């Protein structure tokens, strides 16, 4: 393992620990807030006669569920894995498209043209190659 890799791994671990601690704090704050709010909402539903279909209490439950999904406490170290999975899915779909006998060759040509315009060193993405003044030659 090189020094740069060790440093990157250490920074990644430190970042993950900090993010996890912040998310734990948000989760705890959410729980401490939802306890009295849910009790008050349930009491309000009982007083208003909504005990068969508790409107306010279920609204608090939905709010808590949305907040927990956004906090995503257990998803701290998964960002790189999710990105890799998305990239792999895109690559699989491109490969499937290219292997199709009817559209494959045309799609390969289109992909090459796109790659030549977007990935060429020093290319200006807003100006087409034919209008850059160099005739499109790289």
C-alpha cells in the first residue's frame, strides 16, 4: 500500500466516522422530538374523535419515516458502492445495446463520435469540432 493510498483510506475513515456521528446526533434529536409530538398528536386524535383513523398521529409517523430516510444512518460507507453499481448498470445497458445486431454498429459509431467530441483533449464542449477553426482535427 502506498503512502497516498494509506492517507486516502485514513481520510475516508475519518470522514465516515464524522458523518456517522452527525447522523447519529440527528437521529437522536429526531427521536427526542418525535416522542412528545407523537403523544400530542395521538391525544389530539383521541380528543377530536379520530381514534378509528388517526389523522395527526399517522402524519407524525410519515414525517418521521421521511426524516429517517433522508438521514440514512446506516448508509455512511455505501456512497462509493452505490456509484459503482450505477456505473456498472450503465455499462451493462451500453454493452447490450452495442451487441444488438440491428442497431449495434450504428450505436457504436454514434458513441465514438460522442466520445471524440466530449473526451478529446483540449476540446471546447460548447463549440462543434467543425467550427473551432482547426477543422475538427485533434
